[in-house]
C-alpha cells in the first residue's frame, strides 16, 4: 500500500474537529490497492450508503440491456411504462434522462409512497413546476433514476436490483454491494450536522441507492476504467461501443440548474469539468484531475471516480453530511492531498 500518512492525518484530524464522524476511502493507484478508515467506520469492509456515487451502476445496466434490445434506445418511456401515457415524462427517452436534460427534477420525491402514487406524481409533473423549461439541464436526484429502475425491471423480467447485482456488480467484483431498502440498510448510518451535533440522517434519501464498502465501489470503478473488463477475472460488462457512448461528452459546457455550475455529463456519469473552474466545480475529482476522469458524487458525503490518465481509482465516503459549500471544500482538499501523495 502506498504511503498515505498525510491523507490519514487529515482524516483523523477531521474527526477531532467534527468535520465528519467517520470515513472510508479505498482505491487503486497503478494497480496497487489502498484503504483508510476510521471513526464510525470500524472495518475496511463495513458498508455505507453511497447515495448518487453509485448511480453509474444503473446507467451501465441500462446500456447493457440496450445492447440486447437496441430498439429500446429511442423508445419513449410511455411505451414501456403505461402509467406515464400522455404525460411530459412519458414522451421522454433514455438519452434525456441519462444526461439530465429533462427539465424535471424531484428533490423531495417520496420514495416511501406506494408505487402507483409515485407514478401519479411523475405523470403529473411539468418543467414549470420547478421553474424550468423543457430540456433544460438540471440534475434530478430521484425522479429519473426511479423510473430507470422501473424500466430495467420491465425489460429484464426481474427486479432491477437483482438484474444490476447479477449483470453488473457481480462481474465487476462488487457482488457484496446491495441497494438500500427499509429492510436492509448500510451498517454505518449516515449522519448530518444538526443543532451543533451529529444526528442520524433521514432514511428516505438513501432508499434505492447503492450501499457497500469503499473497497467494493472502487472495484466497480476499476472495472470501468479497464474498459468494463474486470482486471482480475477478465469478465466483460459492456461492449467497447457501449463504453464509448457511456463516456462520450454528450452534455458539454451547459450550466446545470441544480448544481448552479457548468458540469459535463456522459450517460448517467459526470465527466471532468475542471475547465469551468477547478476550485468551484461541484462533485469534482480533485483540482488536478485529467479530462479523462469520470465518476459520480453522492449527496454532501461521497465520491467515486476513475482517472485513467493518472491510473487512479477512488471511492471515498465521509460519514457526516454538511452544507454543499462545506462539503465541496472538504472533499476537494482531501482529494488534492491524496493525489499529491500518490504523485
């Protein structure tokens, strides 16, 4: 394991200063694994909730299904999900959802509601509800992702969780990971800074999101960096053409009206956007990341990414959600220090 003493010191000092209450960080640098953990995370294999840092698993699952059924790519959602018939959402296609160019966003969608109730909410939605215009770029943390799960279940013939576990996570070497449910939560609960102390974060935002160890998520991103071929087993997840689509810069130079900053997107994956301000871009991969870096952040707490030019993979979760500005600053500081130690 590389010498990460300065990074570990920063993480431990952060515990004492209540910048977070726990941490887990794993990755690969030039093929060599590394893992750091502490605070509320007492084991390297302890599971945490990754929120949206695990969302690319869903994107890869969609692309894998489209390889088998290419006719689905340009099909309106209402053709798969009749509950959306005649609605604004029903007329959208996979591309708009994966690039977050729907003009819709659902920050408060109640995922504890009955399925039919969620469909009704989505079917009634219009861009003007969120002061957006059709097609405007705005990251949607819940609505579109929830519908992609329903889409996967319909076309795979099984639950979307089982499909993604068997078709994506297992071959990537991340089979220990799971999708959070009311009946199965991460071992280490997320906390948030409330009333000058750490308290358990609400469970609802975690539902449907990926949980597992930082080691397991790092293996997923390592497989993607290797062209979606698991370096240990040789198992391929996506064909080269699909990986090229996944990482193509489909959304470029546009200001995201959720992040309030230009952020480039592939298909359900954030691409390095340092050219718009390395010290201001939200959920970036460090101020020295290369243009080839890709990954996804998780709500005010986590990041998972691969940077092929640096031969680097990182999965990091800080137990302790804070405000967006505070989180972006602390994660940027941590990633820059980590990169400097590995340089």
